[in-house]
């Protein structure tokens, strides 16, 4: 978290980090997810000194979290599943179909 961030953002960071850990992310990955999410929210609300165009104009982090989280629009894409399989070290992922990747990453 950046120096001088509000207690609200500190709590938000910790909550997101713990949630990511419970979903099975590593500590480092959980911290990265939390930091990116909180920084985007800070940029959207004008708390950050500078903000990228995507931080202010893109879909909010809270909305984006639900877009593909529950089989809506057929769930995550094959590319997203492949990336998850690579992160988890699944062997043979390059020749797997989308259905096989779904089973391999446990979704």
C-alpha cells in the first residue's frame, strides 16, 4: 500500500488479500491482486496523484469480479483457463481442450 493511504483502503487491501488467499492464490499473488484492485479504486475516486485512462474509464473492479466468475457467458475463456493452469504447473496443458482445462484447474 502507498504511504498515506486511508484506513479504509488499508482494510480493503487486507480483505481482498485474505479473500484471494482463501481462493488458493499464493501470498505474493494475493498481495498483487489486492494492491492492483485498491490502487484502481483509489484512482477512480480521485485519491491517487495520477491515474491511467483504463483505471478511470474501465469497468470497476467490483463489477469486473462478477462478470466471468460463475459460468456467465460460458465461464472463463480458454486463454484464462490456460493461464491458470500454467500458474498451477499443470502438465500437458498446451494440448488440452477447454473442457479438459476446466477439469484440470478445478472449476
